[in-house]
C-alpha cells in the first residue's frame, strides 16, 4: 500500500479489493441463455435491480437504502464459505458455521468502527425477521426463479427435487411478495405437476 | 407469460429477465487475478459496495438510497450499446446516441409510470451534476483504479495511453473524493512516471 494512504483508507481499499473475489464464486443457477453459471457478484447486482422494480409489491413498507445495502453485502461471506446450493442438505448443515468464520475474516478487514455495521446487515439478512430482511430474502428467491423459468428449468431439473421442496423454498415470496405468488405458482405447476 | 400474471407484473418481470444480459457485457478491466474480463453486472455490484465503504469521503453529503439506485441502473443501457472503453475516442463520439436508443428500448420494457423514474436515474448519473451523481461517477473511477492496481496495471497498459489521459479521467476523484486523491496519485506516479 502506498505510504500516502492513511491506515484507515488502506483497510477500506483492501476490503474492496478482497470483495473482487465474489466474482469467482459460482452459483448453481445459470444465465438465462444457459451459457454459464451465474456468479454471486452479478447475482447480487441483479437482486438490487429486482428489489427496486418489485418494491411496490412488498407486504410491508421497507427502507430501500437498507434493503440495497443489505443486498450488496448478503453474499460476501461466500468468498470463503462458497455458495451453498439451496437444496444441498449436507452443505446447509455446516453453512452457518462456515459463514460465521468467513464474516469474521472478511468484515474484519474493515476499520473496527465500520466493520460491525456491515456485518450486522449480513446478520439481519440471514435472520430474515425485519421487514427489510424479509423483503430482501423474498427478492433472493424471485431472481433465481426468473433465471430458472427463462432457462427452461435450470436448477429445478436437479435429480429427485420435489415440488414440495421448491414450494417450501419459495414460501417467502408467498408471505412477502403476495401479489407475485399466482405467477410463481403457475410456473411451478407447469414444472412440477401436482 | 402465465395468464396468472397481470400485464403490469409481466412487464416488470420481462425487464428483469432482459437485465440478465448485462452479465454478458464485457469491460476492458479484468478481475484482480487477471483470469478474465469483468462484466458490467458484477462491476455494478462492486460499485455499490465501494459507495457504501467510501461514503465518509464524499465531498458533499449524499442520499445513499439514490446513489445505490443510480449505480444499479447506470450501465443497463450497455445491454444494447455495449461497454465503451474510457480511452476509445471513436467509440465515445457515438456513445451518447447509442445509449439513448438503448435507454428508449430497455427502460421502455417497464410500465409507463415507473420507466421514467429509472431512466431519470441513469440520465442523472450521465450528467454528473448532482452530489449523488458526482459521487457515483467518482466511485465508478475508483473501482477500476483498484482493479488495475491489484492486477499490476490492467488497462493502464493500453498502448500510447498517457499520464495526462489517466489523470484527466481520474479528476472526478480529486474533486469528489478528495481524501483519496493522494492514494490515487501515488499509484499513478508509479505507473506513469513524470
């Protein structure tokens, strides 16, 4: 780091350079043209845009600055912990522990007065209790839904994946973006006939 | 589109599916590990995170909700217009016209009552006059700076690129993130000795 950077600026820039690695974390979901897997950085951007466009359907009013900040950090821990596929039971059993260690290291790159704020946004997202976190988590269900639908099935084609598993995963949308639910259900009825 | 979607929802979802294409728009900048070019979608996410971390250095106070919304849409026109390299004089001569046509089509996918709002955010970014747009544009200079620095030069190695061209491009940082300027200058002094 240049001597001209204060230690504070050096820490902030080091965090931002580390964040670049999220572009190499691959999700199971593909692009709509099926050309490759989506990475967690571009996915995070797509969620921000989805939140902006679907805000009018939120079940409760939300503070959009908080939602957008939360979505920007929600997957950063995957730099160390990797993306855990929604329907991977074994992976999900160890997800919390792996992600907590990742959060310690990655948010720990920031100055100590700002690290807790960003980490708290990630924790709020994970707990999915506040209106902003519930809305953000619902948006995190709708975006892969749209990718799968446009790609002709996508991760819904995972062997042995049941209608019940997908409905359980999508239930956050029913609760937090209720006016989108008929659209979701119509598509899932087609891919997973009753 | 499913009959269960209202026409309004169908338009909003069509816009979000179209937005997926930004993940295939490649920039000249590479990832810090130089493994591949960066795309405009993951770049947009990285700008959001950069804005959050560097907000304390903004020359004027900014409305962060507006900044984050602006950054989410600032490159969407590239789906049609492509990424225009900062130091491509011929490309920049036609950029405005190409991007206006792209904005007509892409924001035009949205319902007519919300399209103007998102388009206005993009125009505000392009005009770079308001505090939010000036800050967002400065952030859009800092992030590729960090990528280039970490990658050992990156696009600064473009043949015939001069110190003056890079300094002119980075001047927005001097004006809008003044406390970062010594760091920027120290790095540029190393890559482009006086």
